[in-house]
C-alpha cells in the first residue's frame, strides 16, 4: 500500500493539498489539525476513511458499533488510512414515532450530504437495525465512493423456560396469549424482555437479519459478516478486517456501482427467498437499485425469487435464531447450498473483498442441517414472494413461506380452486380505527372476513406503517382462529409470521383502488393468477371514484413535523422503493 500511496491522488487531497488554492487548503486544514492530526498525516496522500456511525443511546440495536468502531479504526490505520468517525441520524425501529421508516430517507439524505461534502475517500457503513441498512446503502449508491458495510450482528438467542424467544415474533405470539387470558401482563413483559438478552439487532429473520444478510449477498460486506452475533469475539475481528479492507478498496477504486450490479441484485433476491427474508426487502432493494440506476421491480422479485425454496430454519418461518444461523455457517453456507443446486444466478458477481461471491462461498460447509437445510429437502418449496395485481392495486407483495397449515386448510383447500379464496372486506382507516373497532361484535367479523388496512402507506401514515398484520377479534382467537387474511397499503414487521398482502401500491392516499373499497364488498385473491380484485362492477367503481374526487380524495392525518410534510410531497410508492423522487436523478455524484 505504501508504494501506491505515493502515486495515487485521492479525493481528500482536493481539500488538504491543493497548491492552486493555498488559502482554501489552509482553511480546510487548520480545523482538522485541532484534534491532534498533523499536516504530515493529512498531506501525505493517505486515504481518509469515514466511519458512518449509526450507534447511539437512541439506537440501541446499533449501539455496539460505538465499541466496534474502535476495531474498525485500528484496521484502517493498520492498512495505512486515516479514520474519520462521524454520527448518522439515529434510526431505531421500535422507538421512533410515528414510524422509523419515515426516517430512512432522512438518514439517506443526510449521509449523501456528508459523503459528498467532506474529504472522504471511502466509508465504512455501520449497519444493523432495519432502516439503517438501506439508508446507508442508498447513500453510498448515490455518492458512489468506495464503501463497505459492517453489520453490528444479531443479539444472542433469547430464552424463556427452555424455549427460544425471538425478537418481535415472541411479541406477536404472546399478545395472542395475553388476549386469550392464558398469561397476565407481567408474564407477557417478562417473556418479551427475554428475547433481547444482549447488544445487537433482532435475532429473528426479521427485517434486520434479512437486510444484513442481503448486504452480504449483494457483496457489500466481507463474507460471513452478517450473521456473527454482536457480542462474539469474531465480531470485533471482522470489524478490524473491514477497516483494513476499505483502505484497499480505495486504492483499487472498487465502488458501490462495481459491486451492486443487476447481477448482484438478482443474487440477493434468490438469497432472500432461501433465508425467508422480510417483505420489507423488496422496498429497500428496489430503492438502492433506483439510486444506482439499476432496473429492478416487484415482477423481478416474483420471477427470480418465487420458485426458490426456504432453507433457513429461523423464526418467524421456522424455529431457530441468530446464534444458530451463525454456527451453521451464516450467509456463505446458505449461498454454498444454493450453488450446489445451481440456483445462484451469478456466482461471478464481485464483492467487497475483491473476489467473486462464488469464490467466497463455494464449498463452505453447512455445519448444522437443522438450521440450514439442503435445497433438495427444503423447509418449503417456492418460498419467495408473489406480486399481486388487480383493481385494488398495481402491486402488492405476499410472502408465501409463512402461509400456515391453519391458513391453507381454511382458505386454500378447495380442490377445484386450490390457489384462490374469496371473502368479505372489513376496511380500517389506519391502526387507530382498527384498534377501536376490531373487538366490537357489531362489526360481525368472522372467518370469512378479509381485514383491510388503508391509509398506512408512505403518504397516508406517513412513512408507511408496519400495521397490516392485524390480529383477529379476541372472540375469534378464543374459538381457535388465529389469523385472518390481511391486506393493506402499509407494511408488516419482518418478524411477523402472518401471510399478509402488503405494500399495496398505489396506496389509498394517492388514489389507489383501496381508497374506494367498502366494508361488505366481496374480494377475490388468486395466488396462481397473481390477482387481487374487489368484485364490484365497473359502473359502481366509476361512481365511487367520482365520489372520492368530489370529497377531495382520501383523507389522511395532518403533518406533525416539517419532514413529514416535505417527504409526503415527494415520496414514491412502496413498490417503487419509497424513494424521494427528486433524489433519483443524482447518481454517482462523487465522480462529477
Ligand atoms: Fe432494531 Fe429489530 S428493532 S433490529
Ligand atoms: Mg420493522
């Protein structure tokens, strides 16, 4: 590296070593000297490496990055770089009101400004909690300086009375037990707290494990990095290796656009099905792709992903948790299983370590076949998403890997029509409306009801709420009916095992078909044809559209903050990645 340093001029030298403009150079230099750096360091042509720090007391899932960053810094210095750690906008999935997803694009915007506007030659992206991963990858995509991601790692497995308790999933399960009177409030709280035994992100295959696994499948992390639990020694070690590697990437000029190609996204879609990944993944990967100018849509997710089997036995689709996933071999072992079956579409895609994903993963041993099953004998065949369309919406995603036996027996058991079901709509306008009415016997909700949630998309909520997975009324749960089909223009937590139809785009708030659906309408869902329709005739649809327009469109709650208003004015729909429309045209901006 030392030899290369004397020949290569880095971006940071435009700030610190510009002989044509000594005044500006001095101005830039003097303030970065004031914490002890020397002129020799800043003007010797060493690459300056940012550490985009997402951990803080407000972001407990990522907080361990504050410790890990010390190892990253040591790696950067060992490889001949200079570390510059800086804070990112905090995003905490479960703590941020009204929803953390409102802040994904804010985190993206602020990181774009930092990476573009400061003297950074490369960056380590500290990822973890759900929205931090896409926010940081989206920003790296837009700016396109060399970047590598580092997961904080999942929490240790949760345990209660000898059983694994997994993040989020245990909340959905225990809430039902609380509703039915099986446990009291204290036991409910104890069980839920047991699922979070250490630093790290959610230990289930929720959105966090999904997005961290996909960051590795995309090639943006070192092999094996996604699954190492946060407190393990290997987590510190891979932090050091990540720091070393980003310096080399800067010398090699290996940029996000070289790694996150169309081929890499196709690999990630296949891996997502194999791991039983979250329905939030299409939103975020479609967004990252748009910021790179790579074409990607929900039809790609169905075409490339639906036939792929589920092989990772993690909650909510399976039994195990994050530590087990790591001990079985993590993402490299999953990819090795897919490669053995010839199912990884692009083994030649380059990754952050400079090698192809195929070279990194081929032959990696699956160390526990109870956790990572072989492709030849999977947990479920055809485990990817279906992209549904019809007069209710242009696109909505259904995660088929979580369709339970109870659900299949009740809704998909007609031998003449095994992939379709019909029901009567019960429409809720946002989560408050749902909570107010769901248990009211006058609503007449029974096993033939399809629960609809609207007003929960990126404009309606705002940011898109994780509220589509709706629990049936308590009186139905007591009768043994644990889930009703749920459909909506919002999202669902990746830790939920409900086979909902989600992310409906366009949402009601921008005039999608859900805006004119009425309680009592019959609705037909056909998973084979990929259709979702209200069985309402065209003349009535036209009448309702007219009435909606007369009424000034679908009504949604007022803005509460400046950002809510700004984002609502320019945000795209969930199927299109929920990106800020004006941001998409700014691509690879560090080179211009
Ligand atoms: Fe942060 Fe799940 S809430 S990772
Ligand atoms: Mg979430």
